């Protein structure tokens, strides 16, 4: 049902043009008083039994159509828009920062197609499955930076996730920096449950902050850290570029500092997981998905939408019907 109550107008001043409809109506009424033809006859007996046809009563409908057409056109020119609506809702969710290792070792292909792409794909599914949670992303190698702060706009987060690739930053494995950066991004959150999921395939060998120091900071802010070590047991095929531009594979040792990752998890009340293939990595994220949820307040917004098209359409229909009736049923002969 068409209603102006829930609409706002981008060009409100044009609504003053609606006043022009009043003189139009007055002019039409005055015109009708002078529109009746007069003839002089000696007797009215021939007209006494003449009935008034429906055309006499419906002839004014053409003017009604014209007025409505002008009314709708003016409304359309004023650009009606659905109004912004804000709604505070309480939803179940937690704040989660993902801290992802993007060092060159993540290109090993014991996961398909490699560790980094497998981690991105599984994390993307995890994000899509938790629409009510605020999430963010930190990446690290030899140093760390924030790819996306906490947000409920998961489409943006997933797009930023797809842009991640190895080589974006200095190579190395600064686990402590990756964790500390994630802590900085989530520590001021108002959520009752604050989670960091840290995924790496190596041993901390760079960075000014050690992993356990970062874990102590996380504990101070009641942040639980779930750590994931990715890599098969033993050796993994790793692609090396040859001098001729090709790719040669060599089996390299898989070295994950599981003791440190487990200690980080235990210290913060989280849990350590070991993923040796794509399937186990998926199962780990499913396990984390079962975490308890806390109530958080989210302010939901609806954006303005242009609504002028409906008014233009109705005006066009009325104008067409008026022209059709005027040239058919209510056609006058000069």
C-alpha cells in the first residue's frame, strides 16, 4: 500500500507546487458552469423522457485523472525516499580476532592447494557461519599489521581476506607480534567474550614481543586465545622457484612450536589444536564454533532507497488512461 507517512523527500521545496492544484480545481468548477450549451426551442416535450447517460456522471473523471497525474509527478520530482531506520537489537555473539600467519612456509602443499589458501577458505566459511559476531583480522610474518578491525560487515572482512597473500610483508614468523596486535585490536571491546584464533605453521623467530609475553597481556584483558598449528607430521612438499623460472618441489621438515602454542592457550583459558590436513582444520573451526555466546547489542541500520519510480509509473498509467478515454468513450465532436 502506497503511503507518504514513512517517506522522506530529497527535494522537499518542490512539494509547494502542490498548491497549484487548488486553482486548477477552482478553474475547472468555474469552467463547468459555462460549459453547458443553450438552444431556444418552442417546446421541451421531446426532451422530457430523455435519461441522463453515464457519460454525464463520469465526464469529470478525466479531470480527476489529470489532477492525480500532476500530484504524482510533483511527488516524484520531490524524490521520495524510504527513511533511515535504526534499531537496537540484542543478539547472541562474541568478538573474535583472527591472527593468521602468512609467512612463506604457509605455501607448503601438505594442505590443498597449500596451507595459506586452505586456512583462508576454512576461515571464510567460519566467518560466514557466524553472522552475529564482530570479527577482525590480523596477519603476521616477520612483522604484523591489521588487515581489518572488528566489524559486523562480514562481506568487507571476507573481501579483505581474499586479498591476503604470502610476501605482503617481511618474511619470518613473529607469533608474539601477531598475537599482541590482535590483543590491541580487541582489548577495548565491550563484549563479555573476547576470542583470538591464532593460526601458524612455525616457530617464533622474529619480533620484539615474545609469544608468552603477548599471552600474558591477553590474559590481563580476559581474552581467550585458541591456537592452531598447521602442518603434517614429518615432512611437507614445498615449492621452490628455479633459476629458469620453473617450480621444483622439495620435502622440508615441519617445525611447529607446539609447546609454546599450547602454553599460550592454557594461559589464556583457550585450547590448542593441531591440523594436519584440510579436513582436520575444518573440524577445528567447527569445534571453536561451539563456543558459548554472549549477548551483545548491535545497532542495525536500513539505508535510504529511492521511491520515485512508483509515483512516475502511476502518473504514466493515469495519463495514458486519460488520453485513451478522452479519445474513445468521452470523445467530443467539434
